[in-house]
């Protein structure tokens, strides 16, 4: 019993110390985050996403790119769920067809980021960037067909674009002198 308590206390101390360290990230990591975010359309959203998901106090561009790829994949999946739900609940056939275009585009986007993540894992940054750079058009297609008819979808499109820009910016900086 005493051993279990000591073990649990040790784990608690470890997690608290790890989470405290992330709050005190090194200045070079913040410079890298600032550099990435300056290349996006929403600097503040970028800062929030990277700082919220930073899991180590020192992060190079590889770690930041990993965060960007993961967050884009997660957010894209959530957006697909929203689109499919909206499509199911839509009574107008024309509107359902427009949701279908968004669903298809976001599905391709998810595949692109899966491929980019796989390339990243292999260290093939050129292929990763190739997959990322052409992916914003799928969000633009969705935005063009539905316009601003659904505020929530418009917000999701805007958020996704920022995530794509973050992935592209951080991926392009892997190996740069800012490391």
C-alpha cells in the first residue's frame, strides 16, 4: 500500500513538473512560434494553437511542424463530422449537394494531411510540403460553393486555412538557421 502511494505521488510530481516546464518555454521556442505565426492570416489563433499544444519547453521546427500536422488532421476530421451532420439535417437537395462538395473536399484534405504526416515521419519533408501546399484549395472550394451561408462552417474554413498555413510555414522552416 505504501509503495503504491509513493509511486502515485512520484507520477503526480512528474506530471506537474512536466506541465510547469511547458509553461516556461525557452525564448528561442517562442521566437520560432512567432515566426511561424507571422506567416498566417490569424497570428493570435496560431499562437493559441501552438502554445496550447506544446508538450515540451524546447521545440524546434520539427516538433512545431508535428503539432501543426496533428492539429490540422484533428480539426479537419471534426469539420468533416460537422459537414456530414449538416448535410444529413438539410432538407433542400441543392444545399445537400453543396455540402457534398465540402465533404469531398475535406475528405481529400484529410488524405493530403495523412500523406503529409506519413512523409514527415519518414523525414521526407519535400513530399510533406508538396502535400500541404496544394491543400488549401479544397477549403476554398467549400467556401466558394457555400459562401458565408453557414457562419459555423465559415469559421471552420477560416480556422482550417490557418492550420494549413501553420503547417506550411513550419514545414518550410525545418532545418533553417532559426533552429
